[in-house]
C-alpha cells in the first residue's frame, strides 16, 4: 500500500511541486497537528449486546408507531415530597413512579441532570428533551411547582421514546432504589459507546435515506418552526383562560363572604328606620345562607381552572417540549457531526498538501511509512465522520416522523378543553339555578309586600 500512496503523491508532486510547496507554506499556520484530527472509530465497532438495537426488518427508516402505542409505553408521575432540612441547606426531592416498572423511587434534580447527560452521550442524534433550569436563589413555591411539572414532562417524553425506553439508563433511573443512582447511571454508560457504534445498520444508513433527504428535512424544519410558534401562542392563551377561571373562583368566594359578612352585621337598627318592619332581619338571614352557594361556585370554577391547567396547558407544554427538542436536534446536527465532517475534510486537504511538499523534498523510506500512516488515519477518520453524518440524517428523519406521530395529540388537547368548558359551565349552571329560588326571600319578609324584581327588557325603563 505504501507504493500506491507514494506513486499517487509522486504523480501529484510532478504535476505541480512549486504550487504545492507554496500553498503548504501559506497554510502552515492553519495546519493542525495530527492529534487534533477526529479519532477513527470504525475499527472500534463491536458487536452490540443482544438486547441492543438489532437489524430491523423491511425499511428501518419508517416508523410504524401510533400515538396510543407511544403513550401506552409508560406513564410516569413526579410528585414533590417535603423538603429535607439540614444544618445549612435544604433540598427538594421527588417521588418518581412508573407504571411500566411498577416502581416508586426518590430522585433529586441532579439525578435528572445525570440521566439527561447520559442520553445525550448515548443518543447524540436523537431528540433529548431539555431540563428545566436549576434552582435559583429565593425560589418560591411557584417555581418549584413549575419545575416539577417540567421534570414530569421530560421523563414521560423519554419513557415513551422508542430507543430511550429500551435503554438501561432509563430502567435504572425509574427502578433502581439503591444508594447513589448517579454513579450507577454513569457506570452503565462506560465502555458502551453511542448509538452509532451499537446499531448494526449504522454503516448502511445511507442506503435507506431518500434521495431528496436534505429537501425533506429543510421543509420539515420550517413546518416544525411554524407549528411551534402557533402552539406557543395557543399555550399562552390556554394559560390565561385557566388563570382567569382560578381568579374567578377567588372572586366568587370573596363575593359570597362579603354577602355573609353583610348578613352577619350586628349593628343595631333604629326603630324609626325599620318602621316596625322585619325586612332587614329577613334580608340578613337570607344573605348569610347565600355564602354556601357562592363557595360552591368558587369551588367549581377552581376545579375547572385546575383541570384546564393539567389537561390542556400541560399537554400543550409537553408538545412544545417535543418540538423544541427537535429544533435543538437540527442545530446539533448542523453544528455537530456535519460541521466536524466538513472541518475534517478541510484539515485533510491541508495536511495532504503539506505531505506532498515533504515528499517532493525527501524520499526516505521512514518518511514514506509515516506519510502512509497519517493518510490512512485521516481517511479512516473522514470515513467514520461521513458514516456518522448519514446516520445522523437517518436518525433526524426518524425523529421527524416521531414528531408527526405526536401531532394527533392536538385532538386530545382540544377535546380536553371542550369537555372542561362543557362540564364546568354545566356544573356551575346547576348551582346558579339552585341559587335563584333562594333570592325570593330577599324581597318578601313576613310583614312586607315586596316582590322580586323582573329582568328589565332592553330599552324599557322601570316604572
């Protein structure tokens, strides 16, 4: 092989030795040392464990999952448990319960961080959802609750993601009850390599990609961006609707309490003001009773607001988290393996020109062997990065399909919103209707001829 490399370089050297030497001298400062070049990993490929991803049947690019199948993989609850207080600090713990593993374990925020890092390390070309921000100074209950909800969305998206759901890291996170789960997670990732190294079809990923893959991904990325922007606005409005329901509950409760306070007023009434009538006493007695109905109305409004937070806002946030992870994956693809591949090709071109100049000036056997070794090393590195680039596109195409599998979640969200409105208004309407007959005693006491006022018609003044 040494002869082939030397013959090729000698031919190139004979064609343009002066130009090559000049270019090599000009680019000398830009030429990186061999140690900076990407390390070739093709030769490090090992047979994956039987439990790891095997060669799929048919076209492995196409996903056949339905939304119900994904949602049915697992449902994970993340509940806050009381803070443990120490001498100098206190921290928040969560009880994480998995239906699939029938497990319940205690986890801290940093445990989620380690799981997130392990997933990025093992699945660099997949949608790894982002974690909520770390605790800030002066974090209040609202911040802690928002982070709990975000952690629940994160772990459910992970638990329902096809490759993630079969990974040992997730199983450990959801079921390992021993001490130091973080070290256990890190140990599980040692000497394993990422998905590219363990997937049998990785070297053939290019064969499954459509010819217009770049066009498809560009169109898909624009579509996802538009969907994300629209769902972000929907989420904001849904939050305001749920918040108004909760605010309405607080107003109704206060309204009822004020009526009760008015009915409980003990200020003596002058006899000349009452004119020997018991109207005021009857009114006070009726007003005191109305607080029960208004408290019930407040409870119904609060229930509706909470239900819309859980069934509408949270589902919108879940979908937004998924869309955001796809956007971040696209950025990682462009700034990661694709950029490294292009950078390696550029480095390889510069190094070959330098070696070309060296070969022209020296034909010693040792120099030729070193030259061959470096060229082979760089070509292997470039080949590996090219394979990784195609595998990254393969994964990106699958993740795009996964996003579309989640799109029918829109109907679930709208259904939950409509049902909440129907049920909420129905229950509140019943309470209002039950309240209406009780108003009659407000206008007719034992010694009074007052009658309830009728609703005024438009344009008609009371006589």
